[in-house]
C-alpha cells in the first residue's frame, strides 16, 4: 500500500518534468498536405502531436525549412500520439511539419510544445506558423492599445 503510494507519487513527479505548455496549435489538414512551423527558442523541448481525426504525422529538422517525409532529421509516424524530444543535438531554429496521412480524407490535430519550467523561463522569442502572416492581428492589437491609452488620458482629464 505504502509502496504503491510512493510509486504513484514518484510517477507524477516524473510526468511533470518537461511539462510546461509553451505553445499549442490546433489545425486541420487535407489528406497528403503538410503544414509548417518554426521553433526559434534555444531551449530543450518536446513536441506532442495528437491526431483528433484521421492520422497526422510529425517531422522535425534543423536543416530543411519545409521538412517532409524525404527530408527530415527526426520523425514520429505512429497512429496515435506522436512525440519528439528536441535537445541541443539540433541547431536552432527547429523546423517542424505536420503531415496528413493519405489513408484518411483529412486530419485534425493539436500540436503542443512542452518544456521544463526552468527552460520555459529562458524563452525570449515567439514561434512562427510558417503558413500564416500575423500582420492583421498585430495591427488590431496596436489599435486597441491606442484606444485604451486614449481612454486613460480622457479619464485622467475628467477625474
Ligand atoms: C503551407 O505552406 C507551404 C509552402 O508555402 C505550402 O506548400 C503548403 O501547401 C501550405 N499548407 C497549407 C495547409 O496551407
Ligand atoms: C521534400 O523537401 C525537399 C526539399 O525541401 C524537396 O526537394 C522534395 O521534393 C520534398 N518532397 C516531397 C515529397 O514533398
């Protein structure tokens, strides 16, 4: 009984290492297509790909920006959860791609990035979704920032 509790406690300590969620991407891909991501941070981390619908595979490289099933350094192509741990054997930035296995008509996935909490504290750059430009998002947040500042100025004048 006591030993059981100790084992369970130890197990949960083990599973909390490398467990701080750094980023999470939810996506959907048509059969046979790739989507590409870039991880610039100079930390050790783990990528975990869950296929919610269909079967998605994960490829990683430090050499090929558009990493695929012929040009990659690490791969995980199981039917269930795909996991790749990335340490300093690979240069940064890290390129990753999700591939929708052609056996299914599409794949829906969650791609999570985990790191040790101490590693996570060292992060000072953003990931990039190589398939999307964030320009509109940035413009919108700048506008909000201006509006909030304006409201603050107005509030100060009247109070
Ligand atoms: C992502 O971008 C690459 C290169 O521009 C393109 O080949 C690929 O089809 C795109 N994938 C999706 C899902 O848009
Ligand atoms: C994989 O990528 C390489 C170089 O980036 C390219 O030459 C090759 O055609 C690609 N293969 C597939 C199957 O897309």
